[in-house]
């Protein structure tokens, strides 16, 4: 499969410049090479010399016409539809017309020249083959680049659509959890309700106005995680032992927004309730651009692993987003052993 980088070639000015350069070199080349046409001393007078250059120019224009006829007419309408017999016939006709037109041009402009048809055919055939091959290569490569561009654009649109869908699934799941926190605080008539609502407002502002970007600063994502964990801590109080460790972030690393929260949400969803000695640990460390993020929670080994319609959506989505956005740049390990459910993510942020 041909794999061509279309970025530079598809610029219009580059394509035009290449065409101008090619035909300039092609038209100039006869002045640098001897042609297989015998001429007498009359060519050396000024008028004959001017006519000779005019003849060269006209014959080269006819070759340029063959180039573009092959590229834009013969190949798409004959070769691409597998009408190879007609295609070869069209090329032979073009070759014959070139020879006839050249003979007519030289005869009219330079009467003193002796035009040898067979020797001229031997001279013209390699040039004609070169023009056809160059024209064919131009057309095939141009079409391949166009196909790759269209495929890339389609892939980009599909990726944007899929990521938007995945993010939209993260947000409602988060909202259900946080609103449950607010309901619990309201029932308790807790003084923490007002600061919790302010913190929730800050989280919603982040979700609505900053997660539309392709990337966000890592420290903002961490601040979002801390606020979410604080809200959950207020909800569960001493019923759940919540431990966190976030290394300070000084470098301006960026990350896909809402990428880490599903791991924390999952821990609070399955690590609370009927879990004896409920405990949730969250650790984040950044080492030379390598993000190490670990979330683990105790779970009830004697109880059946509870699943509902939304269970696992968060982890499934985040796996898909990692595959789309960080291919070959991450390691995700999920384990269940010794009463602990652990998720460890290593992500290269360079």
C-alpha cells in the first residue's frame, strides 16, 4: 500500500510550482541536447534560428498536452475502468499525432530541415514513454493523496464524534454520584451543604467550559479530582477511610480532560456500601513526563459482584479513550486480589 504524506504536496502553490518547474526543464532540455534532425547551414542565420526555437516551443506544448490528456482523461476514463485496449490505442494515436504535428511544424517553420521520420520516431519514442509514465505517476499519486486525505478527514470526524460521545457518558455518571452527595447532606441539614454546593459549582464550571478543549493542564485535572474526593469524603464521613497522595505538579503537562475521574468514581461506587472496613486509596505521581496513577478500593469478596446498567461504563469508556488518544503510550493494569480492586495507569505525557 502506498503511504504518502499529503501535507506539503496538497498545497496549491506547491503543485503549481512543481508543474512549472517540470515543464520549464522539459522545454529547456532540447537546447542542451542534440536532436536527431539533420539541418543545413541556413539554420544558423537569425531568422531560421528564431523559427527553430519557435518550433521547439510548439512541439513541447504538444507534449504538455499529451501529459494532461493522459492524466485527466485517459487514466480516469480508460485505465481506471480497466479498458486497457482503448487506453493503449489512445496512446498510440497520440504518438502518431505528435509525429505528424512535429513534421508539419518543422516543415512550415524551417523549410531547409530534412525531417527523417524513422530516426525521429526512434528519438521521440523514449520521450513519449517518459511523458506517459510521468503523467501516470502524477495521476496515481495525486489520487492516492486525495484518498488518504478523505480517509483522514473521515477518521478525524469519527474520532471527534466518538470522543464527544464518550465524554457525554462520563458527565451524567458523575452528576448522579455528586447529586447523591448533595441529597445526603440536605437530609442531614449539614452546614457543609453550602460549601459543597460552591465546590460542585466549581466542578460544573470545569466540566462545561474547560473539557471542550482537546487537552487541559494536568494540575487542573488533579484539582478536579481533589474536589470530587472532598465531596465524597463529606458524604461518607468516617464510614470510609479515604487516603490520597498527589505529588505537586510544577511542569505544564497536559492531559485529556475527564480521563482520570472514572477510576475514582468506580472506586467509590464499588468500594462503599456493604463493604466491611471500606477503604479507598488514590495516588498520583509524575516522574519525567510519566504519569503514575493508582486507585484501589476494598470490596466485599463474599458478595456477588453487583452490576447494573451503568456499571462498568466508566472503565470501558476510559479504556476506549486511552486507545484512541494514547496508543502505545500507556499501560493499564486492573486486578482483584486479597480483597482489593486496583487500577494502575502509567501514561506518557510527552
